[in-house]
C-alpha cells in the first residue's frame, strides 16, 4: 500500500505546460536567451576592461561615427547610429503588437506587424553594413609611426585635414608587396592613396599643418609645462595637438600610411577598438540577421494559416522573445560603444 502511494505522488514533467506555466519550446528559448546574455556580457566586460587600460588612446565616438546617408561631407556625429537604434526599438513595438494580435487570433494583424518587424530588421542590418563600410574605408587617413602611434593632421584652427589636403604627388613608382614578388614577409592588403614620402613632403610644404596625436587631452601639471603642446587648440579638440616644431619632429618617425580601420591598423586610435567593434557589432548583427530569417519563416507560416489552423500563435511569441532580447542587447552595445 505504501509503495502504491509513493508511485501515485511521483510526477515527471513531460514537456507540458510546467514548470512556471511555460511550454517546452518557450522554456528552451529562455534557456538560450540566458546563455546568450552571459556571452554578450563577457564580450562587453572585456571591452570595458580594455578601454579602461588604453583610455588615453581610445577613439572618441563622436569623431568616428559622423556619416549620414546622402549627406556626404556633412558632420553628423551619432545621428545615424541613433536612427538605427530607434528603428530597431520600434521593431520591438511591432513585434509586441504581432504577439498580441496572435493571442486574439487575428491573422491579418499578425501578418502586418510581422512584416513591419522584418522591414525594421532588414533596415538595421543594412545600416550596420553601411556603417562598417565607412569605418573600414575611413575619412581622413593618418600616419602610423615606427612605435605604433597614430598621427592625424589639423590646420592652424584645429580642423581635421584629410590626406588629400596634406600630401603631394611625387614622381615615384610604388610597388604592391605580395608573395608573388618574393616579399611574403612584407605583404600588404592594398596600396594606400599616398606613400609616406608624399605625406612628409606635403607636410613640409604646408607650414600651417600640425600633428594631432591619438592621446586624449586631460591637462596635468606636466602638460601645463610641456612646450610641445598647443593648448589653445587641444582643449577644444580633446586630443593632444602639437606645436609646429614638435609636429616636424614626430613626422620623422612616420612609418606607414593608414586609411580606415581593419584588424591590423586603425586610423582612429587604438587597434583594439576596431577589433572589438568588428567582433561585437558583427556578432550582434549576426543575431539580428538570424532573427530576420526566422521572422520570415514565421511570416510565411502565418500567411499559409498554419498557426490559425493550430489554434495557437505560440511560435510568434517564441520568436518575439528572441527579437526583444536582440533589441535589448543592442541598447547595451549602443551605450558602451557610442555613448560612454
């Protein structure tokens, strides 16, 4: 009798609506979200530690992300990134409306709101690709010294100058280094627009041009007495701008011309910034792209009436959880990379 009571009280969960009143699929989605959240947390924590360690040479976001579509040459710092963020957050709103319409078994409304969510995701992914293109190609160009420091150029008023405004064209022949020429140990991805000699010659020909280093300007007792720093320009630009004499001395150490950013060099400052930017934003972009693909599949099933026949739109709710997670992660990425 006792054994019979024990067996009657034993209940094994078989993937029904327990525990917490959640179905098996929804519960597994929550497990995935928690594990993925820990992954993103590790990446962002590593970014934070690296930035803190190299804070003096970390690029200023307002000077890196200044582009806006169809407004070439107009400085619009952070405007397009803010627009991207708004679009992604708005897609979360449409996803909420789709889930709510699913609860009410309104197929047409689910179709409309899912379609708007997909469009928002596609715009965001395309915007990220466009932002990557500008980040990789660069805007101003810079010089990397033999010690690995980045030197940028400004005029007498502290305005940034491009390599086109500084360099001159010399009658020299440049050869692309690759393995076919037996220079595998000196290979390069592509030739820059100008050689180091052309930039140095142009710098000497423009006496009003000065060098701006990658060091963020925070006036200390030593810097107050440093005659090589032009403090009238540096305080406004937040980067150390050298005097003409100090600029000439630094240009003697010029080693290579840097245009844009990649995993090896970065015209904006610390190389680690580019590494983290490509990895974290790329990882998040992959999540958004995956979410768009899943949303398209669910959207097609809604059109076919699959969930209407089942009498439940729980699949829309599951993908909605994933989409909200992706949006929430972007809020943290946006804050860490662009605002802080």
